[in-house]
C-alpha cells in the first residue's frame, strides 16, 4: 500500500481543482473501503490521494432546493443515511439497502458516492437507486451536469465520469405514493458481497392496479440494471400471486449472470426469481417497512476540521488513548500500521487487511472503524481509542470484566475488536437488545465461535454501566 501525496479538499470545487492539478495519478478517497484494498493488492500503484471527508458540502444530507426530493452529498456515509430521518421519510427503499452494506464499521466510513463510483455490479445501494429513478450531480472543469443513474454505468468498474470529474451529489425524487422493497442474498448475514440483490418499487392507481413499476437487479450483469420485462408484466395488473410470479419469471429471464466463486449463473438466475417474488410479495402485503435495526446502532462520525494551512501532507497529529501524539511521516500507511509500528499498540490486530474480520477495530471519535482500511492522515485532529486505553491502569473496563465472567474469550485474537465494537454500541444504545448487539458485532469474526457468551457479556456490561 502506498501513496506519494495526500491532500484534503475543502469542498467539491477544491476537490475538482486538486484532481485537475494532480492529473491522472490522482484518486479520490473517502471511506477507503475499496481503494485501500486495491492499493494493497497492486503495490505498484502510488497515487496522490484527494480526501473529501472534510468537505462539508459533499457530506451533506438534505432536501433538494425545490423541496421535491432528497439530496445526498457523495461523501455522505451509510451511517449518516441510516440515522437521517429525512432519508427514511423520502427514500425508505434506499435506507433498507444501505442497512445491508458491510458492517457497522464499514457503514461508519463507507459513502454513497464510493458505492456509485466503484461501479461494481454488486453494489448494494445501486439497484435501490435505480428503482427510485435517482439522478447524479456531477462536477468537473467544464462545470456541473446532471445524469440519470442508468446512463452512469458503462461496464464493470467503468462509468461516464470524465477526467477530473467527480460525483457531487445523488438526487432521489420524492414520490410519496411509490412504495419499495429490497432483498439481498449473500454467503453470510453481514460483510457479504451480494450474490444477487433485487430492488422493486411500485405506484398504484385508485383501483389498486400498478401504474408504474421499477425492478432493478444487482450482481447479475456487467452493470446494475432494470428488468424492464418484469416492470411491463406488472403495469396494469394488481399485485396478485399470478402477476408476481409472471414478473419474477421475467426478471429471471432478464438477468445475465456469470459463474464465479460465489455462485453459478443458473443459481443466480433462480435467486433473481426468488428474491423478486419476495420483494413483490412484501409490497403486496401493504405493510409499511420497519426502520432497520442497523439504523438504531449507527453512529456517524462527527465532523473534523481541516489540518492547518501549512500541513506538509505527511505528518500526523492526533490523540491516542487520551495522549497527544505527533508522528512525522505516515505516507502510504494505514492507521492500523501506525498504531502497531509507531506506537507499539499491538492489541489492535491485523486479521485480513480488507475490513472483513474486525480484528483491527478501534474507536475514532467514539465510532467503531476498521483501522486497516483507514489512511492514517484521516485521523488528523481526531481521537483514537484502542483496547490498551479501554481500562484505567490495572482496573478492567466493565466490558472486560463481563468478558472474563462469561468466558467470552478463547484464543483472544478477536477480543480487542469485539470489546471496542461493543463499547461503541453501548455509547450509542445504553441498554441494547440481543439483536442490536448482533448487528453491532456482525463485523467482528470470532474464529473460536464464542458468540453466545459474547452477546451475554455485552448485555451484562450494559447493566453494570
């Protein structure tokens, strides 16, 4: 992993100027959940990174200027979307999809613009945005332009962005009569790339017949795509079992899946049929969707100021476990490496280097994040808590005491990350339910399978606080 220069953008226009000045070597970074894995796997890459996490306009969530839709800044995190009452009111279908992305740690830093710009067919927010007729606001040297989302994806990891252009915002039209549902199948409940995902949205007339339908598929073609044949099968019909079955068959026929390690083409096509039927059945029942439990445990990162104007782009000043720390050169390194190599805080583990195991979890301004996927400069001016700072001297933290009392640790490799994810949860939800605990810890893998005791320990620690 390496980058030779690091810049923080003040706003969207400054980001465009930096991209232009730095040329083809420049890459945008926000959550880093895809980019840092790519840099790890391609060590010959040495880009200049333009960080947009401290550009207020790019992280904003609000109504459109005319009040007729939802406007999401491209750097709005999944956690911020989950916590936004406006997003839930205006686009519950999108919130349902965002809730199934990654883990609590990934959702704390991953962004809607990153999911779009990466342009993988399996991006979970993409079918939902297609079903909502989303539009993208793009900004480049030539100025601003708006593009329908359907026209944005050109192929696997290929988009309509021009050189030096970026996604500034995502606009979702407000249509109160449109109801939507989302379903995803992955190889495990959390932290799983979609094998197939389906989003559906319908509008009905006064007689109960479908007047408008959207059915969008993910992970079954080179780009996320609408299944227009399924939409046509629904328009003019009521959501009867027969109409739903016909639309599900049409969606399966419209899919263009491939065989890969996660599933065969035939398996994916059948999954399209099953998931399309499920989301349409949910819409036929007419019950308003419940806000995902992931929203109740989400904790967006608080804003942080820009480094001083004379910052050299390589040094790092931040607080770690209550102490001010200054490190002269963190170029090309993740926060995980800095904590372990420079500060000797080896309680933070490297289990996968891809944000999938949670062993590297630390708290960043009180929010659980995967430090292996975080460029170290992003910690500038922030506060980091590692497992070494959880207790006070020789006195264990209540969570640590509860883990001991409930035998919630075996080999111990995952325990530091588990403790910090649990601490983030208890700071957000004082007395969490077992389901909230499971969701909050879904990004922390225990190879010794001690989950029952871990959930019990977190419940006990909540009572002790």
